[in-house]
C-alpha cells in the first residue's frame, strides 16, 4: 500500500508545515499532537470515509395473545 502524504498545518501557530506529512500521523497520539489537516484535506478524507451504518430500530410487535384473566373490576360471577 502506498503511503499518502498530505499538507498540514500547526494547530498552535496556525502556520502551514513546510513538508507534507504521512496520513497516519494525524491519528497518532504523539506524532499528530499539534498538526491538523488543511480544510481541503479534511473534506477529502470525509468524502473517502464510508458513512457510519445507521442503527435501525426494531418495530414493536403487535400483541397477538389475549389475556385469560378477567379484567380488574369485573363483578360478574361465573
């Protein structure tokens, strides 16, 4: 797999870095500490990233069983 190099800028100074950096540095806790993708690189990464799967809610099932106990407050005697 070919390594991709992206332009980046320093988040503390706001200046563009003189050399492109490897893409995996942005996710690294040490190497990517004070760097960020440029807005154009961020948009390209978002377009490449697949959308997160949506979690479908289960529809409540209709109750098919009828209760066998008499309703409360039913005064009829059998």
